[in-house]
C-alpha cells in the first residue's frame, strides 16, 4: 500500500505517502480544481510534490468516507478541501508527502529530516526558554521542535507569525504543548509526535490546558 494511515482519534487522521517520479502520470486521477492549480507549477520537483500531496489527501478522504473534490488555497494560503467543511493540512520533505484531516477542528502537520540547516537558525525560531530544553548538538530534538512550530504555524494559518515569540513550545507534565499568540486570540494546542523513515512528523490540534509561560 502506497499510503500509510495513522489515526490520532476517530476524527483526526494523518497519512504519509512516497513521492514517486511516476506520480506525474496520476494527475488525471485528481479533480479539475487540482489540475487547474497544477498548470501554474513549472518546477518538476514541485509538480511531483503537488500531485503526491493531493493523492495523499484524496486517500485520507476515502479513508474517512468523504468524497474528494480537490484542494484549493484560501486567502491565507492555507489548503482547504473543496466543498467540504473539514480541516486539512499538507506537508512534504525529500521523498515523502504527508497530510492530516480533522473532522471537527483545525489541524496542522509537518514532516522533516534532521539537518544542520535547522541548527544554524536555532536563534531565529527557538525562544530562550525553549533553548534551555535542548542542546544544539541534538539534531533530532531540534528537528522535533522545528516540525512542532511548523505544524502550529499551519494550524493557525491566518497571518505571518514570528516563530520565536508568537509560537511557543512548553512542557506540560510529560508532554510538549503548543501556544500560538495571534493578534486577537491565543490558541493552546496538543502536539503529536511521530517518526517516519528517520524523518520527524508533528501533528497539531487545538486544545485547552494551563500555560505557564515565563
């Protein structure tokens, strides 16, 4: 099976699928909305990522018993399911496309391999309180925090957010939770961490918990 499904709950599911060179021939399996969007993508790698990510979302819809009608971007560049009220999020990294669907709340997902590139920008995306929880030599933990912040960014998806100050990771008991501070609201989020082919995957959803920000 190309697509691997991971239910977080009865209403929140994520999936991952390989990005294959032959996916270019699967464009006809997608909706007219997807095919129209594809016409504006000219880079070969971006073309394959676009097709694979939408094939992943289509498979997720089928898994949930939903009729897939395509993915479009809203005014904040967040993907939306055409004709459906459910939240969807898309991510990709080298060789893999991932997506999540939530049937009652918002969702955000990210997938990334550990890389020294993340280490080089640690002071740009980690708050000092977060840096105390991590060492720069631990690329896996750095990547975990990076994907968490990316997932939270996609969860909010209504404006540009400062990763360091406006998206925060905080330990609560034995878990890591997320806080998004927007202009008009603060969102608390649950974070779900996975590993796939040595890549880190984080899925986020809104929640309620007691923050203890410094």
